[in-house]
């Protein structure tokens, strides 16, 4: 069972995770890459990448990728990490 502070923190992360997932999806499509091709280029499983596009790391849990993974994804998309994640938290009320 999860404590209430963990649940509250997850609720704050969901909008950020979903927005990052959408950015990943849009950038991937713009590059003409399949989910499988991008996942392979970034060194992660296709399943993990698919969850990221949904904003999840596990069902019901907002994604929280490692910095190494974000760098690998940005590199595979020919982007800077800042382009991928910049401003995500700035657009949400109650910024962390």
C-alpha cells in the first residue's frame, strides 16, 4: 500500500510525465522513427519506450526516467535534453 505523500507526489508528476510523453511521441514521428527503432537507438526496450510515450513507467505510475535515458533519447532524436524537457514543469500550476 502506498502512503498519501507518495500518492500526492504522483498526482503532481502526472501532467509533467504526460507532457514529456507527448513531446517524445511528436519528436519521434517528426523524425519518421518507429517506437522500436527509437527504443533500440536509445538502448532501452520497446516496451519501456511505449510506456514513456504514455507518461508511465509502470501501470498507474508516472514515468521518472533516469538522466542517462533522457540523454540517450534526446541524442537518438537529434535534440538537446533541454529541448525535450525544457519548460515542462514551468507550464504546470504548483511547480516543484
